[in-house]
C-alpha cells in the first residue's frame, strides 16, 4: 500500500511533468473506484491548467483554475505520465489528457483509489476537513502531539496511526518511529512526557524523511517506459523482523497483535 513517503515521492515526480500544463480532458475507462469517478470529469477538466500539486495526508491535490482534482492511490494505485496514444492495459482506469500528447494515468488493480473533482475551497471537503497534523511540516512538534493526547488513554501506536491526529503514519512507519524514539507501542499516551513526545515527533519525521530519501533516487525514472513510480527498498529496523536482532542492541525483535495489526518492537530498547 502506498504510504505517505511514496505519495510524496509521486507528488515530487509529477510536479515537473504537470505544473503549468494545459489539460485537454479525461478518459474514464472504469468509474467504479472507491467512490465513483464523476461522469462529467472530462468536461470539467477541458481547458484547465495545472497550477500546482499539493499533498494532504495521502491525498494528492492537483490545483486547477476552477477547482481541484483529488487523487488517492488506495491500496494499489500508481500514477504515471505516458504518451497520450499509449494503449491502456486492464487496470489503467483513468487518463487525464495533457497538451503535448501526454496523459497522467491512474493504474489501480484493486480499485480502492479515488479520482474526484473538488470545488473551492478544497480544504472544506469532507475527506480533508478532519485530517490531523502533517508530520513533515514544522508545526509537527512534541507539544502539538501532547496537546492532542490530553484526556486520552489510548496506546501510543494507535494514537499515531489515527488519521484525525496525524496523517499518513501507517503501521510500518509507526512501528519504525516508536523504535527510533525508544517508546513501547503499548504505552498509554497519558504516560508520555513532553520530552518523550518531542523525541517521538522527531522520530516520525526522521523515519518518513529517510523513506523519502530512498525514493528520491528513482525520481528521474518517473516517466520511464513502464511509468512505475519509485518503489522503496523495504529495509526496516523492526517492521517485519520478528526474531531478528535489533539493529541497536541485538535483542530479538518481538511481534504482538494490536488493533488487528502486527506491531514489531525491541523489548529491551522500548519499555
Ligand atoms: Zn534494541
């Protein structure tokens, strides 16, 4: 599943191909994504121009003059820039046609992705209005996390993965960040000091930025023949490494079930 660093890598890869370009329309081959692709998408896009591409959580917002195109990659989605006459394969559901005979193509085998038209202001849309803190922005601090934890008793890992608190921190990066900050995933947010929150905020940012830096090297291949955006080398400290040695202390990594998900941690480093 594309996580925040992959979505951000996709955004960075798309900017030079899309921003400033005119849009000719859209081809919707299969509108049955997570939510129906609007039937009038092509009409709305015709004559538009891409002003910028932003990211909010795992949503990409392609800013146009009269509104915004919201794209979510769901479980298996991928965006690529292809030649406009490139034949569509089975899972190529939506093309946004650009001037100069190119298209932005959404490929999504599992169809949990989304392509929606958002009128102004995009921030007011139901999908975006309740989103939590952006972890890669300067406002993401220990204090901001502590303020949102006030009056709660939930386990810290669940807290980090709650999109109304923090956006885009999924199971993998929550596990990795907690290991980095030396905080046990089951610890209650009521029992975390400001100093520990500050460490944890930094750890979340470092974990995501590390993943982003891994994706950066694939950017130049963004519009390569198969259009595949960078897939990271999945090299983690604790995630998926049950029974293997902790990179910091050598203790065997343990796994436990937490809210239907596997959590990985070092029983010595994370208390
Ligand atoms: Zn350890």
